[in-house]
């Protein structure tokens, strides 16, 4: 009888581990591999190195273009920089970005708003949509500019390792639900 009890407990634990294994298979995305994959800009290393690595390999500039990678400069809070791919140019001062690991750790966000807030209109400082605020974040971020791929890629989510893609509205709703759930005491 004792052996059956132990076997039942082991089976229960194994079943619990299998149920939690499925979400663990979802890919945790960092900004660099995701930007490289969807943009076709074949640069490796931390985001803070992309601008300099692109010199002589890819055209660079300050005008947004669909498929270009916006290279963020490092800051005190964002020490490794950030890269994001332009999914749509709305105007000369506004784009939609597709990027990973911004509002939610490891998550992918598609078509989120980014606005050029630089005085010169050269995209050297931007504000980016941030899910916890449900709008443009309160911070401004310095950028180096845009890295243009050799070809205009199609911005799609990966098929093999499904990325947890979220639209801006879905990310805001998920964040609000998550915040409410953590503040509401359990019954």
C-alpha cells in the first residue's frame, strides 16, 4: 500500500511537470535575435553594438523606412541598448514598431507606436508605446538612427517557435488584467 501511495504521488508530480512544460516551450525573445530574424539585418551581439557594426555593411540614416531597424543607444536603465523593426511608417515623425522584450519580458509586440520627439526631427530621441501605461511611455530614449536591410523583409511572426506576439491593445489589456490579479486578494 505504501508503494502505491508513493507511485501515485510520483505520477501526480510528473503530470504537474508535464502540464507546466507546454508554456515553457514558448520562445522567450530578446530584441536582438528577433530583430535580426524579421528584418534580415544580419548583425550579432548586443543591441548597443548594432549601429557601429552596420557601418560599411548596411546603409544607415535618420529617415524611417519599412523594414529598417531602429537602433537605440544605451542608457542607464537600458544598458545594452535596444533594436526594433519598423513595421509601418505613419509619418515622418511617427512609425509603428515590431519588437521583443519591451513592455513584457520576453514578449513580442507588433505595430506599437513610436514618435520622434527630437528637436531637429532626426529621430535621435523617441517615445515608444508602453503596455503598462497603455500609451506612449513617460521616458524618452536616445537612438542612433535606422539601419536599412538589403531587402524589404516581410514582417511576420516566426512559424517554428511561436513567439508570444501581442498587439499594442492586447498587451495593455493583458498588463491591466495581470496587475488587477496581483492586487486582488484570493478568496
